[in-house]
């Protein structure tokens, strides 16, 4: 069995961490809502409009 070495040498996947954060925000929004989240509400939580407004990276 292999065990990760002690000392904080873990590699961070920034994309995966961002996705986990967004999932957490969705869970919080869904638990606070009285009913199912609308597509517009989901887009707002995921900041879809902000992503569309930003110019594409070169």
C-alpha cells in the first residue's frame, strides 16, 4: 500500500477546487430555497452571466 508522504506535498487541482466550491454554493442555495431552483437561479449562483460577459482569453 502506498501512502502520501507527510509534509504537504499534495498537488492542487484548481479547476476541481473551483467546481467543488460552485457545488457547495448550489447546495447552500438549494437548501435555503422554499422550492426547486429555477434555471435562472442556478445560473445566478454559478455566475453564468459573468462568465459570458468576460472577453475570451487569448
